[in-house]
């Protein structure tokens, strides 16, 4: 991974409409990032890692700023430090943080050392400590059982109703709207969503009062058809476009994808669009030296241009709770796919399986969530019935 120190800062922090209030922070089980060795150390003198080997391979990109959430952006470039690490690598090596105070003390200690080493100026340290202080990192997010889900932030992944959308899109959309959906995320490819272009689909969603905050497109679309992706998003009012990866990827492939997402994301951001990555389970199972493919994607993408669309089912299916990821990577999850994990590992309607959605909603402010889309990959008896069951359960949920 090429890592060059950037002196640029983020565009102004995006103002997120938080879903909820706060919840008890869960301890993470994800592997911790190795603490960086001092500059110039080597195995030859017994003081560190072999010369030329970075202890922070696949670490946080230096092209971003030191950032602890959209409302906690320091504006300070994420400078490279020792052994090819960055400021964020050194701070987040201790993540997750049991308390907010411990997090702030860690930031104070790390940045004090980096001022001594002339990596940071005193002014930059002040800005980073301030960002840490106002951040949500380490704060409690308790489930109180007194709050209800804001259904205006809930939508449906169109994949759930893929069987009926091509043959009866107006009827399908009307049925979804009737049971409470106000948003939908069509899945497909740029120019073809169930046989419709975005421009053709837009009047159908508008007629039933549904918005389209996000479009599911292909990675190939981003590489080869970016102008079409932009025009499709504008035609239907989408502010996000999301893609998925491949189970065949190595960590190097994830790193190359992160670079592509940064480049494309900067172009899309100029158009008012944010690119998002949607996971399956394999991103967490591709591991090298304790670093997963998902770690690479989050660390190496710039929060100014790229967000994550966390599929809570796929993460849970490989033993990674959503709330653990929220604690480890605060502010990086503007979109969620909400689907449930049955006891036997199969798909379930939201609220009918084993995932604790109360905890997820309570911790959503830490994650930076703006929208959640319910989904069922194998709906029964049909997609509309499954979808309506899910939103009905969310309407009844208290967190």
C-alpha cells in the first residue's frame, strides 16, 4: 500500500441525524492492532521489527485526517509516524476503549509523544485532543427500553422483493408503502434495477411516497461506468451508492479496492454522493497477521469520501457483533442492512432471530448511522410479507 502523508483536511464534517441515544459499550473481541516499534529499530540489534518491515501494514490511511466520527474530525492530517505507522494507528492500537476517559487519556499520551518527536505541532495536538474529547468513543450507550425506532430512517433492500419487482413494480412498491416503508434501496447495476433504469423507477417510488437514499451497483460500474452511476443516482435522488466485494480477495485485493473507493469516492463526493461498501462474511474470515479484509477496508478508506454499509447478519454469522465494530470503528457506518440470524444460521425476519437489535439501535449514534434497510435473502412466504413483518417488529421495538 502506498502511503503518502497528506496535508489536506476533510471537507466540512457531515451533519448526521442521529437515530438514538446511547448504550452500554461492549468489549470487542476483534484483534488489536500491533503497537508500532520505534523508528529505525531492527531485528539485527534486537530492538524491534526487521528493517523495512512495517508493524502497521494495512493501517489507517495517511491521506485522511485524524477522525473519531463525523462530529469529531480534528482536521489534522493523519501524519505518518514510526515504522510506517500513522497517528491514527498509534491511537487506535488500544481500541476498544472501556471508557471515554481512558480514550481521551490515550489520545493525550500518544499525541504528547508525537509532539516531542516533531510528528505533530502543539496546535495539531490541541485539535486532536479536542476532537477526542467531543467524540462518542468510549461513552455508554445503554438500552433503556424507552425509545422507539424512527421509521423515517428505515427502508427495504430491494433484493427482498426481487421476485415481484420485475413483473409488478407498482404493486410491490404500493404494498411496501402501505405497511410503513418510506425508503427503498434498489439492488442491481447502473441502468438496470429489476428491468428499470433509475429514471424509470423514480416516478414509481415517488407515486407511493418512497425515497431512494441509496442504490446498489456493481464494482465494475464504479470502475467503468462512473458517469452512468452518477446520472442514475441523480435521477432517483440517491445520496449513496454501494458495492460488494469477492470471497476470493486477499488483503492486497482489499487494499487495492480501498484505494479505488477513495479515488471514486472523491469524484462522487463532488456530486453529493457517498460510496459505501457492503459486506458479507468473508471479509472477516480473510485474515493475515490478525488483520482482516474488513479492517483493511475501514482503515484504508477516507471517511470524507467512503462509508460502510454494515450487513449485521453476515457479520454475526461469522461471530462479529455489529456493536463490536461500532466500538472499534466509530462513525464509519452510515448505512446498515438489518436482517436477522435464525438459531440454525439461516435468515430470519428482523426481530424473529437471535440478533439484539435493541443494542444495535442504542449504539447507532456511535456508529454514525443514518439509514437502516431491512432485508431477507430467502423470504417466506414472499418478499412483501417478509418485509412487512420486519418493519412491524421494528415499529414495536423499544430500545
